[in-house]
């Protein structure tokens, strides 16, 4: 398992992290914590569609950023360091018009100073909708921040 063992990691804990955030506003829900991956779903509805009825590319990126950032945070010891996003990219492969899309984040690299995560977003029929990659910097906390 890649997750920091001190997290007491549960889906309920992940849902508390979303309170009052963009993730909550968009309806993003964490649905599975695997040994080496994190899965969340997001509805394709009035909050996440563009004017022509398709899933908005920015909503896909918001799902990817949420998954990658949370996953990065769950790997590290927060008493020592904290994650910040450096770069994210996305390739939109197919459209979605209803139901849910599911994002799965898996690490490419979880180093001491950087992490790189791949997020694959699929529709309910498991067809690839978007593939994204996020690079996260791991910054050391100052003594005054601890």
C-alpha cells in the first residue's frame, strides 16, 4: 500500500476533505481507496456540462486535479511537508452527456520532492473520456507552520 499509514484512511475521511470546496460543488465523490489507486466519480449534469450539453473539459480537469492532489497528500507525512500542484495537462478523448464519469489516479512517481500522477477518466461503460497527468511539488514545512 502506498498511502501514509498515519492517515486513518477511509472514504468518510476523504468526504470531510471535500466539504466547502470545488469538489463538493461539482458533486465529486470518492468511491474507492485501492492499494495503489484512488477512485472518485463526478456527475455529468448542469454543474459540469458546457453549453452544448457535453461534459466540460474544465470539469474533467477539476476531477483530475482533485484526485491527483488528494492522492499526493495521502502519501506524505503532513507534519513534515505539504503538496502543491505544479502542472496539469489533459487530453479529452470522447464526450460524455449524462450519468457519471469515474476518475482513477495512479502514481508514476512518488519522490521526496515531486510526485507525478496519471488520472484516467472513464464513462459508465468504462470508455476512456480523458487522460490527465499532474505534477505535484512536495514542500517542507517551516518550523512555524508545524
